[in-house]
């Protein structure tokens, strides 16, 4: 079995102690956790990441995790690589069920290629597995951040054309190997 890597932002909640209850928790990543998550998501920085979550446990053992998530991040512009600040706000909403196991989910992304559209939609609507009555709400919030942040951050006014020159725009430069070819010819004539 491969070694499990601990999440950078981990907050474990034991749902077994909450049957039939509704609890509200607030979580916030500290400076070290923000730095580790920024590295994981290839960001310049995560200045803050927090969420206020309501955990509702039903009598059948299913758990709903719901609430707002807020992050202040800095990404790199896709055109200029300059810093681009972004405020990310999203609504976390996940259903966990003790009646689903990780074996019920595809472990290989290639397995999804063989599924019909209906099967894919059913898979998306399926609850997440609830293992040993524990949920790592910090990791859930981290995953929501990864999905919610802008996929192609761009600094205001930045255009790819400003950074990348086309071949027509470049000056005609001499071939750096032309001199070597001339030297080679001279050496061959001498021999």
C-alpha cells in the first residue's frame, strides 16, 4: 500500500459523535499551511484561507458539509508571469455516506472513458465515502479552492501578443552557425 501523504491543511472532524446534530465550525489555515498549499497548487502565495461550515449528521449516518469558503491568493499571469491577486469565494457543499466505500469509486481516470454520460452524471451525484466516521474538512476546503480559483489568471491589460513576438516581427538575424560553416570550408580547402 502506498504511503499516504498528510494534507497541508488538515482539520479532522469525527462525525460519529454528532448523530442527529447540526454543528457549525470555523476553520482557517495558518501561515505555514497557506505556504504549503500555495506550493501544492503552484501559486505565488495564499494570504488567507478560511471557511465557516455547517456539519449536519442524519440518522442514517450520512453527513452534509456546507458553508462559505473565502481565500485571498496570488497567482501568476498566464501572459506575463506577473503576480495576479484574486479573491476566491465559493460555497462548499459535499455529502458523505458510510454506505459508499472508496472501492465503489473509479481509482483510475482512464476508467471514466468507458462510462456513458448518464453513468458520469450518476457518479458526480454520488456521495463521497465516509471512512471511520471522520472527515478532513481542511482538505475538502483545499480541494474547493483548487477548483474555484481562476484557471487562467491574467493581469489587467496583459495580452499574449505583448509578450510573444511573431516570427514576422523579429529582426532578420544572421545564422550563428554561418561563421562556423565558413571556417569549416576554409579548413577543408587547406587540407
